C-alpha cells in the first residue's frame, strides 16, 4: 500500500515533465500507474480478513501511518484505481485539440489528476482517522485545482471556490469530530472504534460532526449545490471526481462507520431524512435541465442520496445493496460523463436542444450511451437493475428502519421515477431525431471521434452489462464487508432474477411511471412550477458569502482603522479580558508568590521599573528606545540569576539587534514626538498598561499554582542527555525534543522578513545589497566621494566606506570593525558548534553573525553590507528553510520519527574520534535563517532607506 502511494507521488512529480516532452500522449504511461496498482489490489484481495501497514510517525500526536486493506477498502480501491486508469487513458484523446501548445496548464492537470488517484487510494486505506483527514483535505485541494482548470473563465473560478469552501467547511467539522472521538476513546484507529464504539454525549456530538463532513463531501442536501456547479471542470474531472471517486468519499466514510455507529443517537434519522430529500430534490432538478452534464450532475446527487440511505441505515442486507448501487453508479455514471465529453468534442455543444440525429451519425456512441443509461434507469439485464432491485428488497424487509421502512421505501420508489425520466431525457436529448427531417447544424458539422476515444466509456458500459448478467462475481466480494454489519442478516444475495416478487413489481411501476411521465412531458410542462419552492441553493450560498464579506468588512473597520495605537488597544484589551474572565469563572488554586530570592534581583527589578516608567514620559524617540532596551537587558540579567545562560545570551543578542532595528527606523522620523501626541489619552493608556501587567502577572502566578504533578522541566536534562545526546538542555529542546515548534517559529521568521522587505521595496523584492562595483548604476543613489579623504588617509579599512559622506564616517569605528569582525564571526561559529553541550546554538550563533553584519553596515554603509555578504537574503532564507525541512524529510525516509536525531561517530587521523549529532544540520538551517533575516532587515530598513534619504532634496526634513 505504501508502494502504491509512493508510485502515485512519483508519477505526479514526473507528469509535467512527461507532458512537456510527449504532449497528451503522456497520459498513456501515467495510466499505467493506477492500472498497475489495480493489479496489486486484485492479486492481494483480502477476502473476509484484512492486511495492514504501519509506519511510526509522530506517535505523540497519534499521527502514525496506519493503513488497513480490507474488503471495503478493496472495493473502493478498484473503483478509484480502475476508473482512474480509464480516465487517464481517456484524457489522451479528450485533449486532442488542446495539446501542449494551446493547453498551457495540461502538465499541471496531469500531475493533479494522478495525485488525486493516489490521495483517494490513501483515503480509503487509512485506518488512522487523522491520516484519513489528511488525505481527505488533499482530495479537496486537488479538486479545487482540477475544477478551476480553466482559470480564465469566471464560472470555473466560482465553481472551484464554491466546492472548496463547502467541502473544507465540512472537513473542519469532521476534524473536530475526529478529535472528540479520538480523545474520548483513547484511539484514532477506525477499526478499533467501530469494533468497540464508545458512548456518551461527547461521542454523539463527535459522530454527528463527522457525518457533517461526509455529507458535505458527497453533496447531500443542503450541501448539494457545489456538485452541479463543479461541472465547469473538464469532463474527465467530472467522470472521475464527481461520479466515481471524490463524491464517494463521504459515502465510503458512512459505510465504514455504520457497523459501529448506526445506532448512535441522531445517526439514522440524519442519514435517512437527508438521503431521501436529496434523492427526490436532485431528481426533480435533473428533469428540468437542458445541459447534458447538468442532467448527469443532478442525477449523481440524487443517487448519492439513495446510496447514503442504503449504506448508512444499518443492517447487513442494506449494506450489501448499498455497495452494489455504489459500484453500479460508478460504472454507468463515469461512462455517461465520458460520452458527454465525446459529444461535446464532436459537436461543440452539450445543449440537448441543439442535438438531433446524433444516434444515426454515430451508432457506436449511441450503443454505449444507451447501455450506460439503461443501467442508470435500472433496466435488465444491466447491473443497475440488480442493484436497484436489491435496494427495494432490502428496504422492504429492513429491521433497522423498523416501522418507518414502508415510508422510506415509498420515498425511494417516488425518487426512482425521476431517475427513469432523466435517463430517457439523456438518451432522447443526446441521440434522438426529435421529429426533425434532417440533423441539426451542430450534428451536421460534427467530426467523427477516433475509436480510441470510445474505449474507456465502452469498457465501463460493458462492465455494467457483465455484472448484470453475472452478479455473483460481485456478490461474494461485497458480502465480505456486508457480513461485518450487525442486524438484518437475512442472507440476501445479488441476482438478476429473484422470481415474481414485490420489488420486481415496484421496479416495473417505476419504469412504467417514468416512461409515461417522459412521453407526457408536454402536458406536465404546463403545470410545472416556474420557481423553486425551496429556494435556489446557489443564491443562498451567494447570500451567505456576501453576508460574511460584509460582516468581515464591518468588523475590520471597527477594529482595524489604520491606527497602530487603536490596533494595539484591541489586541491588549483582548489579552486582558479573555484570560481574566476565564480565570475568574473557572477553577483555580491558591497561589504562593515569592517576590525575590536575593537582594540583587530587587536592584535589577528597580532598574527595570525605572526604565519602563522613563519610556512613558520621554519625548525623544531614541532615548525612549534606549530605556526600553534597558528593560530587556534587565530581563537577561534576571535569567542569569536563575541559572539560564542560554536564555540570557539569546535575550542580550535579540535586545541588541532590536535596538539596531529601532535606530534604523528612527532615522526617517523626527527626533522628538509631538507633545500633544504624548499627552493624548495618557490616563487610559496608563490604565491599559497597568491592566496588562497585572493580568499577565496574575495568570503566571495562578498557572504556577495549578501544577499538581512533577514539572516536566525536571525530566528535560536527562531526556536531553540520553535521548538528544547533548548537555545543553535548551538547545537540545529546540533542535530535537521540540524541533516541530522551532520549525514553525523559523517559518514565521521567514514570512515576516519576506513581508517587511516586500512592503519596503514594493517593486523588486529579491536581490543582494549593492556592492562597490554597482556604485555607477543610476538607481543606487551614489554620492561621489574623493578617493582619499582626511578621515581615512591612504589606508582603506572598509571598501564601502569610500562611497560615504565624510561627515558620517568614523575612522575609529572602521578600524575597530576591521579588527573585530573576524573575531565576532569566529565567536558565532563557536556558539553554533558548541551549542549542543554549552550555551549557544544555531539561533544564538546566527544572531551573533547578524550583529557582525550590523557592525559592518554601521561602519561602512550599504555598499559595505554588500561587500560583507554579497548574497541574496531571500536565497539565504530559502537555503536555511530547505536545510531544516530537509532534515525532517531525511529522518522520515530513513524510517525514524520526523526531526529525530542520531549520533554519528568516526575516526580522523591526528584528531581522533569525532562525534556529532545529526541535529546539527537542523541547527545549521536555523543559523542560516537568522542570518538571512538580519541581512533582509539591513537591506530593507537600512540600505533601502539610505537610498531614499539620499534621493531627498537638499534641506528636506527627515
């Protein structure tokens, strides 16, 4: 199973290359991937048992890769892989008039469709619900990309967005339900949950939330409207995702959970009522459409409602009948969508009002279309008839539905009449002569599609006929899973002929009523409603989206007025009110507070307090920044008192770098703030500041008092030494024990650096800082300087300083920089390499190297920055992130937990035994990201601002 997933991932990665090289013919080798996977499925058919694959991956988060291949997974795999192979084969002819020259997005389309096949296979074999959710959302994203393939069309963009929003919203509800079930039961394995289902109110809520996700995925009322809209996608997408694969994901999940949760409160009423509503409402909409794809789309929604009832109501026989209908639907509906694609290609239209005599002009296509439509209408001897008769028979004798069974059966019979009508409407609208003496213009001008175009739909239609004549072949396969469902075990078996029974009579009534209604459509059209009595779901969706946009705009206008103080006020008020309210209303322990451990802490605290108060009264911006820096350095000293040298070192380095950034920004601002600005709203701001300080202190005190067991900090030193192979607990924590946190933090740093630079540069985001050789370019803003100046003499200490105004140069600073820059870089490397066992690490080392670059910039200007590190900051950031992420991927490929570390030892002549931990590579990524961040900040807030200030007219205010 893992090999199948890997093969699809590789094929998806290679698909763009193959399409670029071979054009549409690349779909043939791509079809071999799901076809080969299908062969494995058939050769390893599980029968009544199952097979499992397990890979340990983030066990602390229950994210192990656990795959289960049982009868239901095997049946779904055949649909996913078999239809997937045929659709890829079909694509080679479908894009005949859209080769690589005119269809620029064909390479990405091929990759997305192949990846979807793999993601859907992963979904149906996942036993871990969290892994299932990952594949679930992957199919959602790929569906969004495939539906929006024709991105230049507004209809495609709207349909893709609509499908994404609806299914993602349902998926998020499902995720909450998964977490509830997993936490209540203590396991995230579906097989364990279904075998021993938990109970309780929380479980009921969790199950219903999962049901919401499943119903949204399978387009069940009231979340059905996205599927007809998705018909804006290319026809292969409709044939695969919206007939055979993605819309079956929700039905699959319902079928998977029914054995354990069918009797859960709310499950059966939700499934049956919404399924019936979907069957009838969508069937009624299908008979009103004129677009062949929309007829099939609403027909798909209608039959998904029927399948949902059958697999979700409970009982062995109903599950067997439901799975039979699921298989039959995949066969005939995928075939019919492909037939529509051929018609569209041949005639240029899908409007049944523009098609006449097509059946006479293309008899093979007519035969395939009639065969598939006959199965859809449940006519013998096709498998659709076998499945529909099974549905009616099992509903008639359903023990799980109890007294409501006759009413459900009546609803299914009534809804099935619509199925017959739109099946006839499809065949008549697409192929009939319609009383015309000659073919319509579109049919007259049609080009005859190649024979290869008919292979895929022909195979599916023939398969429907084969299993209709020989249903025993599927009966045993489907019964392997149906037998696991408790209740209603009457031993029903699929067969083409069960004798003269009531279900057979009901089938005849359905077909007869449908035929009568179809041929009386002229009279019925006069009495049909000119409006939709339940409203238009698309318009309701649009109203909800518009309302959400209006609410978001008004809320943003209320909280985000373009004023930084106002924004900070909202954030700080939230920080004060929400936690304190939770603290007041919730349970809490009596705190014990020690104000200080030594007199030195009191002295440092008073200094911090004095600096903080000074920052509130000073008008000079630079002075305010400096006293704020004193508070930061004071915190670093407190860390030293508490025996935390790593935190102290990091605090000192961060505080120094922050001061430099403040100074760079303050260059373009007036030296002092206006008195009115300082005094305005002073009392409210003071009150808010005191409230923030008090609330944070109170939360910290009560949080410390809430601890009832041994602190985890007591366990970290041993974990760092014996598991992370390092004596420096802080650094091992960052690069090994909690490396996921560090990964997220460095990613945020990268995004922040990119955002700041993008706002500052506006036009050109990427590039290195200017070098001395670039000084002659017109956009640098160079100020010509003589080659020698009194400040320097004949010695050039820093190359970039030659291009600076002598008024801003300092010989002492340049000489000192030239001498100590190499020493700081050596210290930076020492921090990096020694950080696993002594204070330091990649973050501290990167900050130290960043301060060395700051020194070069302050001493020599923007040209000196380019001479110090002539690299693009974006590339340094990218290299760091790639190295950190590559470490994670390497661990996974080696079979170890992600971001885990290992010890490497080897002997070197003279030096002896060398020992290092692989976490060093992750730390190197952190180092590069910090250096890239500092370089980006200096290039943005330093070099760029220098250019803008140099371009200002003489005498302009700064």
